[in-house]
C-alpha cells in the first residue's frame, strides 16, 4: 500500500495564513449570491381554498417546475397545480453552483457499475436531455446567463494526470498538458487538464428556476408558495393533498420534494441530506483577471474524492467574479434538513485557504457571499423513482448534485409513469430498481464518517481505494458531494 501523503489542498490548510482567510471573510454576506438579487420574483399566495386538478405537483424546485411545464406541454388542456412549502427555487435549485451536466448517472464509471446494460443508452438520453433543456430555455426566452463553454477537469496530484489522459478522446474531450492548461487558466496547482466541451453548460440557477416559474404560469399552471403538504389520502379514486390552509384533490400527483422528507414513508431512508458550501468573490480587477486568465468561461473541477467546483460569474455590472465550492460534504447526525446547518464557518475558512493556495495572485481579494445547502444524496448517486396509490402518485429524488440537468429527465419519467404507459423510460432498470437504503441512526452517521475518512485516505494514497471503499463499491453503497 502506498504511504499516505498530504494532498495539495491539505497542505494549503497548513500553509495559508489563517488571518488572511479570516480577513477575506470578515465582510462576507452569509447569503446566497444568486438569490440576493432585485430580479427575484414577488411572492405567490399560499393555498387558502380547495382545488380540483388533473395533476398536482408537490415541490417548487427544478424537478417540480420541469414536471409542471412538461405536463402542460404534453396536454395543454389539462389543469396543473403546484404547491411549494417555501419559496420557488429557494432550496437546492437556487443554491447550487450552476453546473448543468448531461450525465444522468453521475459519470460514466458510476453508470457502468450500477447499470451496465443501460449505461450507453442513458448517456445518449442524457445528451438529448441537455440539448432539449437548452432548446426550452431559448424557446421560452429564459434569461439564465447560459454559458456553453463546457468544463475543465484539472489534476492537482501527479497520479490524476493518467485519469485525464484516459478520458480524453481528442475531439469533444481534449487532454491538455500543463502549458496548454495554463493557456485556459493560470495556476501552478494545475498539473494538466481535460476540457470537456459539450456535456456541461453553466447557468445562473436562480434565474433558471424563476424563468421556469414564469413559463409555467404562462401556460396556466397555478402555483402556491408557503403551502407545505402535510399528508396524502385516497378519496373516491383521487388523491387529496392537505395543507394548513386548504386542500387539492387531484387525479394524479407528482412528488418532487427531493432532500425533504418523502410523503411516501417507505422512501424515508432512501436519501440523506449532505451539506455543501460555496464562496463567491468580489469582482476581480483587470490586473487580477490578467493574472489568472480564464478568458474562456468554462467551469472548473478537480479530481479529488473531496473535490472542488469553480466557475466564472459575469455579474449584472459586467464584473468578473469566481464561485468556489465543494470539498466538505457534511452529513449531520439525525439525517434531518436543518437551516442552522446552511452555514459552516470552518468550511468557509478551508475553502478560502484552498482558493488562495490555488490562486496566490488573488490574495487581496475578498469574498462577497458565502452559503450552504442540502443535497439529496442516495447510495447510488443518481435519481430513483417510485409509483404508489395504484399508479396515481409518482415520486423522484436522489439526484446527488446532478439535479440542475437531470431533474428535467426525472420529471419526464414521472409523467410517463403517471400516464400508465409502457415506454422506453419506464422500462429501464434505473426506473424500476431503487438504490440501497441508508441504515437508521446511529449506523448512518458512523457509516458516512467512515466513508469520508476512507475517501480522504484514497486521495492521500494516489487514488488507491482501500478495503472499506472496495467493500462499499461491491455493495453498491457510496457517498459523494
């Protein structure tokens, strides 16, 4: 076994001045950059009456919005009601980094491990889904700051270079040596890169949610906020969903609550909330921008198990900012979504240290925003589906960080399931088979802690996975941000 060796980012936490990191965060808003905008739409009234509808959608994030939109596109004459417990796009759909990827299964290798017979077709469908998502954005005139420059994966440890060479095909995925990588973005931390040009776009995630909201309402979807569904029951062959202020009686129901507790109790252990954190810088000066390059507005990720994701933001005044997130993916004992966990000063300090180690020329830069959010993680890292109440209620959850793009596909699957027809999508093992559930506490907390430690050790041992990770791979269990 290779002897453990601290990674670049672990060394950064020891070498970067903690006073520098503290100063960079002193005036930082603990608020979501995307949601901190005058463009945020006004509130929708809560449900205060009883409604009859053909389709009820529960949840006003991407999954729910895509479900409502596609339902009206399929059957314009149908009635659709959407109930959101909070505010449209205020949870994961408005808190993520804005990476919209084609993959439906969290990468080629993960798809091959779980669905070897379907992986190739799911890759095709993922590419089709991304193209259709972009077409929908353009058709409805959704201004979500769409950037179509792909993503650059970088090696920060020597052993990762071989991984980049292996995934390159010389066409839409191009290997770059250190010098070529520096032509795209300058950092001594980046040993090489792989530019994947076609399978990722960047968006302003909140603007995308708000644009979908407007498109839904234009087609006639009735949307209510502050309307948490407290229960479902079947009455006379229809499903009644109750809230504190009213009820909706529906022929069909699509559940799109993702990280929040499922209204189908049998799925209670299928997902756990994992907390992820993000920083956004103040606008760079011309000198700072020149020091790092980044003229092509691609996304940026590294290849560590505890990885970072980063991207440029062109703000409303034309300023160039950098979003920098990832590394810590924290599971809290009890497995409940708690807004008190949406900030982590310890993680913000780590991210600042990693950022300044990566871009030492930017050490005078301050961060304008810092925030966190909960990811709906499942053991296979990609969405799962369920059908209940004799085919009248469908659900989808477990995107594990892929929801910006894959939620549209998940919505399509739910609508196929609710129509009761045998389609290509409903026949997939991906749809018919669920992931392994997480164990109850305290086993879940202990298992996640062991998994996180094992992933860190693998990074320190040139990516070599130990016995614990290999055993979890065999069982089909995992943990990712």
